[in-house]
C-alpha cells in the first residue's frame, strides 16, 4: 500500500515520521540496495545511511512523485555513489548470500527445487551489468512501471524499455532459454 508523504508529514514529530517510513519501506530499500552491492553487511550500512539522508531531506520533498519513488531515487543514487567510491574499489566482497522471503506453502521437495530455481535466477540477475540489473529489480521485484522507473533512475522512459528488453534477452541466454 502506497503511503503519501503528507500522511508521514502529518505526524508532528519528525522522528516518528521517519520511523514510520523506515517501518514501511525498510526491508524493500534493503533489498534494493543489496541488488546493487551484493553484500548483506554493506547493504545494511547503506540502508541506514539512506534513511539518515531521508530524515535530513524530508523538507526537500516536493510532492511531485510518490514517496516510494523519492525514497528509491535516494537509495539508488546512494548505492551507485558507494559503488563508484574508493572504499568499494578497495574492499574485497566476501559475502554472497541472497536475501529471499521464504514461502511456507510448499512441501520440502518443492521447496528445495524452488530454492535451486530461485538461486539460479538470482545468480543470473546478479551477473547482469548494473544498468540492466536495476531495471529488472525495479520492474519485477518492486513492480514499478516504466514511467516510475524513468523518474527513479532519471533517464528516458524509452531507455528503460530498451534496457528491460535487453536484460530479459541476457537472462534468457544465461538460463539456457528457460525463462
């Protein structure tokens, strides 16, 4: 459910407002950041930094976009800044675990099979160049449409469509046509 920024800003206490935003979007932001940095500990640190930025910049939100779009822009830009940073280029990434929400409806055999399929798909997505990985993540995992993705990424909507199409082709090739 998409909350409007006004609902959060109606909360008189700025600390309570940011807590509500964190409770609503924290896990999604963490997953988005993880899709960029591929390291759980780094993703957690960056997510905290993103919410600090959000807290400091609540007054700059202009209401022209959804709160989620505004927050995603901050998260994506912060993640890209990290990836370009000196620190990232000089740190060896050791943790390659994939975060995933467990589905408790399947039996043990189906769950093992689904885990293998999920791992294969996630590994294929993680091998994509960043510009393709981000559109796949935003489209399929965050369910943003191409117009929203263009706002978040600050690029032309047709570029989004092209990247999405190319990413699908790359994934299909990586997965041996099983997509």
